[in-house]
């Protein structure tokens, strides 16, 4: 075994010696491995990525304005309901007793009002008689004054009793309204997406109305609440196309449209985001409220652009690489991006004006070369075998690598 390892090591040393000898026999100038790609014409679409949560366009929380125990339920999760349909009923006995008590209070107030009315009529009759007697000086003046006071007092008591009747009637109406609130009905046509109570459960509405059901108006139209980073906000506008995916259907892409960009910022761990509302059709009801979506917003597009790979713009050869490629530096007073064009085994730098970019392709404005031109995207340095910023060019003066188009 040891003899076989020594034999293998000796073979590797011999091969390395032959390779080094071959290198120096060529003068120590190895060929460059240059990668190129082709200038083409096609669409460039710039997108902004974000994440968000799906929800129904219209969601209504159905609560209770009165406290009590749930007597019976008439709807459950995923129930299709119509406007006015019975959803639940609270136990009504206490509210009926309150109505009877309010009715008794109203009857008593009306009786008191009638009694005071009779008193007022009597006081008016006595005042009239006292005035007649006083005109003939048959009674002293203080009796006439007492009659006037009695009439005024009865008149005030009548107004007070009338107010008592109004108050008692309002209490009765309130008790009747409370009884009607024990019947919980649907305010819209929709579907029950949440039920938060069970039969026999007590709900307390003393501080706030408890939510019994959550209804969605129409799940065939969904709404995506997306969080847009502040750096991307300037590119987002209403009407832009959106494509998104959800984890439940990893191989399927859904479409939507930006409806609104809300101005209220959301700050989380010093990161500022804004909510963009995206409408999305859901005819097959695949999308469910609460799903997390990953979306791309199409913020800019050109369908027939002369384009180069982004690697061609990023490629910036060193002085050593320029010398190895027998290429000269480019005079670039306007500091434009430079694309290195490979023609007939030679490499030439050409300043260009760039436009829209999608990360993979970059648009050329008034392109100085035609479609099909080979541009350098990366090279392997003469001092290392690792490629730098690029891919492959076939040239009689340079190393041969597979060309990628």
C-alpha cells in the first residue's frame, strides 16, 4: 500500500514538472481565459421586491352591544350568509323583564301626570273664583295671592310630570332596543371567516363591543397589504402590475395591481416601511386571508431595448489585464460606463450610455455597436486561474472557453 502511494506521488511531481516546463518553453506567457456574452435586443423589466399579507377586501366584525350569555348559534366557520340573516341569539329573559319594568314606570308616570293635570284644573278654578271675590272685595288680598301661587305650583308640577312621562317612555324604548340587540344578524352578504364564541358563553359589552363573528364580503377579490421599504417607495405608484407567490402554491404565480400607497410609516427596529395595497383576483378561492406573499412590483419596463449583460458593465480590467489582452486604456472624460468589445481577437473599450436595468440586463442608449457584438464579462488573470468578473471568448490569441449566449 505504501509503495503504491509513493508511486502516485512521484507521478504527480513528474506531471507538475512537465507543466512548468511547458509554461516556460512558451516564454512564460499563458493565454487569458476571457468570457464574453452577446449584445441582444429584448425586454427589460425593473421590479421591486417586498412581502405582505393577504386579506379580504371588505372585512366586517360583528359584535354585541349588550351583555349576556349566548343562547344559540346559527352560523359557523365558512358559512355563507346573507344580509339580515340570523347569526346568534343572546338569552333574552333579563331584557324582557327590563321591558316590563320600564312599561310599569311609564304607566305610573302617566298616572302622576294625569293627577297633576286635575290638580292644575282645580287650581285654575279656585284662582278664577278668588279673583271674582277679590273684585267685589269679599276676600282679603292674601287669599287671592294664595290661589295664584297654587295655580303656578300646579302648572310647574304638570310640566315636571310631563318630563317624567317622556323619560319613562325613553327608558321603555331603550329596553326594547336592548331586547332587539339580543338577536345578532349579518350586516352584509359574505362568508364567516371567524367565530369567536360558543353557545352558553357569556359576552360582556360594558367597556367595548366584543367581536362574535368576522365576515368577509367577497373572497373572489383579495387585498394584499405589502410592506415597501422607504428606499423603494419613490418607484411605487398606483396602477403598477404586481406578481406574487404564496407558500401554499410554490409553483404558481398570481397577479395583482397596486391600488394605493399609504402615507403612514411603520417603524420596526429602526426600519421604516410603508403599506402598499394591492388588489388581486381570486376566482378559484386559492388565496386565503392571512397568507404571506412574496411579491415583485413592476416599476419600469422597456420591451425592445438594446441590452448588455450587467457583467459587461461591472467588468473593469486592471492594468496588468489590459497589457495581457494587448488593449489600451480608454479616454473617458465624461466618466461613462465602459464596455469592452471583443472583435477578431482584439479587445477594445467603448464608453456607453446606460438606461434601465433589471439586475441581469442593462439598456444601452444610442448603442455604439450592433446586436450580436461580443462583449467581455470576465477574464482569468495571467497570475491566477480564478476568473474575475466574467465568462468566455473564443479567439486565436486567447484561451478557449465555452461561449455563453
